[in-house]
C-alpha cells in the first residue's frame, strides 16, 4: 500500500506486482507444508556503498526527506494496521535483551543499558507528536538499504515501515556515519524538509535507541556474540555521554 502510494507521488521505490487475482500477498507452502507469505516486487538496480562520498551522503539525506514528504499524504485503509516503533516496541526489545545480555555484557554494562533505557522512555513520554515530527517511516533506513546509481540514491527493503518519529529514520541512517558525515546527511535532509527547533536532543535519544535495538535484534544469535562484544566500548561510550546529557552527534567521541 505504501509503495503504491509512493509511486503515485513520483517517488522511486520497489514496485509491487499484483497477482492475477488482484492480490499483493500470496500464500504458498514449502516442502514441509509450512505457509509462506510472498510479495513479488520489481527491484531497483544499483550498488550498495560502504564508503559514500560527501555528495552521496547529502543525497541520502535528501532522499529521506523526500520519502517523509511523500509519506505524509499516505492514509492506510481502516482495516489495515501498521507497526508502531515507539515506547511499547522498545520495552519488548528490552525484554529480549534482558534474556540474552549476559552473553556479551558485564553486570555493570547491563546496568548502564537499564539506566539509558529509562532515560529514553522518559524522553519519549515528554515528546508531543505532530505531523511535523511523526508519521509513516521507513523503519530500517541504513546504508545496506540504500541503492546508488552514481550519485543518485534510492531506498529498498520497506519491511519495517510503520509509524514512528521521523528522527528515528535519521538516527538509523547516521548511526554508521562519522560525525562529519552526519552533518552532511542533515544538510541534505533540511534542504528539502525542516527539522523542529532543538531537534538535536530527540535525535540523540533516537540514535541511542536505534543502537540498543540493533543489539536486541542480534543478541539471540550466537554467531553475532563476538561482534556484539567488540562493539561495547563504542556503545558504552555513547551511552555514558548520553546519560550525562552531553551533546555527541556532531563531534568526535573519545572512546
């Protein structure tokens, strides 16, 4: 539904193919008679980049602003529900992390996570939702879900699209970028869509939230444990400055 709407807004994204029966989701069964639900789409040709240039990063920001602008006019049908990426989903993720945290965290490290989680929830409870800051988002907007043709950027993988703060998408995008590149991304975004005055504080909350949720997603997979352990000095450094209320997104972080 969202992809079809984006197409109507002249926004380039994967195109959903309708079946002969007029359906977009088909049920098929594998050899074990397990039901699988399949949507056929025309993909987007291009490359995933590990080291984008400044202009490509600016275009990533412009792309996300275009997506948010286009999604503002999208209204789901009354019988259709979208996931919501907010406090409730965060609590659910933290319950999973509580079960598996000992595989890569010390008890002191886990206490830091709990303190940060409390601050994230408190921050979100005080944010008023508006059409300017909240709506349909991509939900998984990062470098591996952005395709480039030279300098032009295009989004793929809308599997987590739902309702959330637009800053959630921005946080997902800049999590893997250097502080200098984050500035370039924001430069591209605000060239097409305004950010609220004082957005930085909420963006920092979303940044840490997305970081923790990534760990929640991978913590149950033993193959990811080594990588999770390796990232904790980075994660703990961000969480410590976040707890102290220091700004950190657009300056070098000392590990």
